[in-house]
């Protein structure tokens, strides 16, 4: 059974980065696909794949025990976009690591890493696949790819949310307009009563 650990990259006041396990993450979104947004939560891709093959463990690991040095492997992959000094490309970095063994007992390591902004509202998601030697702790890069996605100020504000904010005030305003028009119509068309 593969081992899965969620992680985040934290930056201290001196600018030093450290990789820590994220014990707050669970498989709840993976096990309930309606709660997952594949556009923003790319790290779910590997987890859904494991779940579909009944290879997803019951719980993610809470520590890096049994995992190689992920921080070193990420940097050695050569995948990371260079920092241009303009945006904090280290902020909001988080990801998932999956380690499994092939039939011969050699370890495979998949790392999915969400990067911070590399330009205005433009973020990368890196996927790195490495194969280790069963006789040593070395890992070799097999394949890597990067996706870019945009996050612009109004994430989550999509039609179902906007609909409520448009329809409810629209109904109230519509009823007010109809009431005012009806009142004007009655005032204009009011006929003087004839006294008998």
C-alpha cells in the first residue's frame, strides 16, 4: 500500500524555507468527488487515481517517517520556476508526496507541489516522478511536468454564488418598482367620485 503525506513549505522571518508535514489535510475530498475542485486542487489528481485503484491508504501519514528528503529532491529536479523578486513564489506552497514500491521492491516517489505566484495571479503546479534504488537512498528523475493556473481575486465566486446575490435583490427591487408603478397608476386613473 502506498504511503501518502501532505506537506507545506513555510518561510520564517529570515527567509529560510522549511518543509513540514500538514496533518490538517485528510482524504475527505478525495473520497467525496463532489467536494473537490480539480482546477484549484490539483494535488487531488494522484489521490483520486489511487482511490480508483483501491490503493489509497485509510489515512495520510502525519510525519515524513520512511520518506526521503523531499525538499532536496524537489530542488534537484530543476523544475521550480526561478524567483523574479517581484512575487513571493514561496508563499502558499503545499503539496502531496506518495511513495510506493514496484514489483521488484524499488521505491517510486510522486511529488505534487503547488507553487506560489510567479507572476500576477499566475501559479504553477509541479508533478515530479522519481524512482529509487532499493539498495541505496538515491532517487532518479523519471518524469516531470508543470501546469499553470490563475487565481484572480474572486475565486469561488461563480454562477451559483453570484445568482443568489443577483436574484434576491432583483426580486426586492422588482417588487418595489411594481408597487410604485401600481400606486402611480391608481393615482393617475383615480376618478373623482360623484356625490349623489
